[in-house]
């Protein structure tokens, strides 16, 4: 844990954020208040999904999409 004064933190914010990636950073104000900075990973996107292995070929997928749009099914 590293402790910086408010003035140091203002001057070295970029460095301070890099340090916070690995450990907690404390900023101490002259008034005696303490503030903590910790790193958080960005939340994962709900659109990040793993791919699937399939034997379907591109043409099979395109045909299925076309059929679903036209309302017809192949027999």
C-alpha cells in the first residue's frame, strides 16, 4: 500500500493509477481524510460469447437464414 499526499497525487496522477493496478493507493488530505484508490477490471460485455464448433458450412447457415426469413422450410 502506498500513501500519497493530495498534492503528490494531483501531480503524479498517471503514475498513481499505474501503481493502483497492483496495490492499493491511499491519498491523504491535509484535513486528515484518507481516500483509497483500487483497480477494477472493466465488466465483461454481455456480447462476449464463446464461439461454437460446428460442422455447418457457410452455405448451410445462409440457407437456414433465408428459410427463416421466408417462412419456408426444407423437407
